[in-house]
C-alpha cells in the first residue's frame, strides 16, 4: 500500500510538471522536471533494494496506479515509465546515480 501511494505521488508530480513544462520554456521548469525524475528514480531504487521488487512487480504496480489515477494527463507519463522501466532498473542495478539516469532519459 505504501509503495502505491509513493508511486502515485511521483507519477502525479511528473504529470503536472510535464504539462506545466509544455506551456513554459524556462530553465526553472527543467530543474523541477529533473528533480521529479530524480525523486522517482530514488523511489524505484528503494523498492528494488528494500522490497526486492522485480521488473514485473514494478511494471504491474505502475500499471495499477495508472488505472487508479486515470485521466488523459497521466497516460503519456505512465507509458513513458513502463516503456523505460527495464532500462531504469538495469541502470539502478549497475549503480548509476539518479541524476545520470534522468539525464539518460532526457529529463535533466
């Protein structure tokens, strides 16, 4: 339950930041989007290391939360996370920093 709440929190912030960034091109927005990405990667790292979540677990958790949240605003973000979750998990396993991962995803 705690995992779902945290992931919902990060997906919501990512969604809001991406929509906000769509309407504004300031560097401050890029900083916010980057921070949300870093927070999300930290969350996934926590889930993997403390709860030994697998790619299937994390993908299902993300899908469930996306269905619970619903709405058009999160569709792109959910798809983006799901489509990149394998790489994100690999990079976490390789010991990459959240900043490096987010740069690789072009969010920082």
